[in-house]
């Protein structure tokens, strides 16, 4: 007979493994859709790609709340097992899709695998004491690394199955393999875990279970999770077509680069749980949001080349142009020197890392020998060239930072829930998961439409920058309100001291 502690560790381990597999399945469309479009199997536009990437996330999001309620009532063991079995059947059926509509239906079906998070959160938290829940939930949340398994492994699996693209119809084997992994995991999970419910009150009505949803703080946590989880889910898939289109990479290489974002973000969630236990979720969220705002602000600047009018050269007096060379224009006996394009410092910067924008300028003669010119007439037109490389490694580093912060932030958000709602972890975790999951659904769709309208891939980062600013403002307003209600005198003294320091009155 195993002790409670041993059972808790076993459940945590199996929860994490099952969640990793479910998450890998949930993220399948990011690679699969890009492969099918790139291979010419389907000719979907950017908006349709966004929809198909987001549809599984929609199902996983909507189902999270009812799944969380069922977990509170019946326990995580049975709910988790049934969920994986249903998801395995739907994943298998996707292999028969042959149109946009059938692909949407199949994606809606296997998207239920994303609801595994709501089960795992409630099922994990019930086995651990309050002071250990942040760490335990962080370890469980490391299953987000399943996204990296798909982004790294699925392109190579597709290449192998399709014989390097020579037999593209063999892509249908991939959903079948994913379905088999889900089915096998469901069987193993059932025989290795133990039953335990979050709530021991069987008489609790549905209305009572949903009561916490009236509280604004639940929806505030949802907004945070919209960013850190929804953003993670969206980027884990969207970065693959992003790298393919912006940096002309192969799908396999793009998958590896996307894994630099998704793998550390998933793994570091365990660290985020420990940090939240030690320093508090609110402080961690301040750091997370500040770092995301800084990084996305830099990522907004796109790869670009701008050529605009620059400083030209005008005739100081009237006369006749007698000579035009690569460096001078001669009008009668007056010599005007100008910078030729060849001397402007334009070099092939692609092999090098160019961190800052490179500005070059030169002049182009507008006259030829024999022309009669008047005073202040333009002799050479000025041209200014601005080039920003948006180097792939600098871009990837900033994306890596965003991923790390999102991973820590996911754990911080779910540290709030068992602290404030210990008897309603499944319900509150479910609704927060719904909002976060909806972020993962709507974000790729929004990205697709923004790209279609503007033609600019960097609109992705503008979107996240705005959401991050909104979260930080709301977090700070609530923190300030809490301080004011519990220690109004301290807040007044702090504000007075800050104001006086800015005026130089107090040192």
C-alpha cells in the first residue's frame, strides 16, 4: 500500500506525461497545416490557415469549464481517461479529411485534448498542500513542452512518412500515430493513478459551483492567462509559418526554431511555480508583464528597407555643366563634389548580424555635360537608405525571452487560484483556462486577418504589446487598491515621499 505522498508523486508524474502527449496532439495543426499548404495539397489563404490552427484551441478552451466541473464532482482519474479516449478517436478521424470544412470538423474533435489542462490542474492540486501547490502545478504545466515535441518532431515525421514529399498523401498516417499515442496513454493512466476528488461535497449544486464566476478577479486572471497561455499556444503554432515566410526557412528548420520558443517555455513553468510559492504570484506577474512589453516592443520593428529623399546638391550660381564624373559635377569652373552610391557603404549585410538600423546616403546626378543650369537648381538628388535586418538570431532571442516569461507567467496565474479558491479549483481553473484557451484560438485568427489586411507579419507583436500593457495596468490598479484598503496611511506616505523626491525637497 503506497503512502499518500508516494501516490501524490505518481499522480503528478502521470498527469504531466499525459498532459505532454495531449498538448502535442493539440498543437498538431501548426505543423500539419503549414506542410499541407507548402506541399500544395491544399490552397488555403492566410486567414483560413489561421482558422485551422485556432479551431482545435477553440474546442479545448470551451470544453475546459464543463471538464473542470466534472473533475470537481467525479475526480480527475476517470475524467482524464475518458477525455483521452474521446480525443484519440477524433484524432484518428482527422486522417480522412479532404477539404477545408472536413478539416475544421476533425480539428474541432481532436481539440478536446486541450481540455486536459483543466483536469490536470484540479487533479494535481488536490494531492498537495497549499504551500506546495505552486511548485506541483508548475511541474504539471511543464507538459506544455508537448508543443515543442510537435514543432520539432512532426516536420521530420511528415518528411519520413511522405518520403521527402514524394508521397504527400501519406500525411494521413500522422494523425493515426498521434491517436494511437493518446489511446495507449489513456490505458496506462487508468491503471497507474488513484481516485481522489477536489470537492468532497456531493450536494453542491451547479449554481453553487459556478458562483465564483461572478467575481471580477476570476476574469482578471483570465485576461492574464489569455496573454501568457493563449499567447504561448498561438505562437507555438504561428511561429512555424512566420519563420517560413519571413526568413524563407524550410518547415523542418522553422519547427526547430519555433521549439526554441516552446520547449523552454514549457519546462520553465515548473520554475515559475517555485518562484510564485517563494515570492508571490503578484510580484512574478509584474516582472513577466514588464519583460513581455519590452521584448514585444523591440519585435514590432520589422525587417525593412526604406529609401527616401536625402540631402541633395544645388548650384550656387548659373552656368553650363562641363563635366560629370563618379564624384564631381563641374559647372563652368565651379566643382561640386558628391557621394556616389558605390561609396555609400552599402554592403551585403546578410552574412553578418546587424543589430541597429544601417543608414546610408548618396547623391545621384540630375544633369549631364552641356546642360545649362540656373542658381539653386538641383544638380544631384540626395538619397537616404535605411536598412533594418531583423536578424534571425536576435529575433529568436527576443522570442525566447517572451516564451520564458509566458512559461513563468502561466504558473504564476495558476498560483492565484488554489490560494483564493481552494474549494473551486476545477471551476475557476476551468474558466481561466477557457479564457486563456480562447486566446490561443482567436490570436491565430486575428494574426491571419491582420496579415491579410496589412501584409505585415509584425502585427503579431503589436497585438501582444497592447494586451501586455492592458494586463499590467489592471494588475497595478488592483495592487494599488489593495494597499490603499489595507494600509492607506502607508500609501499616502509613499506617494508623498515620491512626489517630494521628484521636487528635490527630501533626499
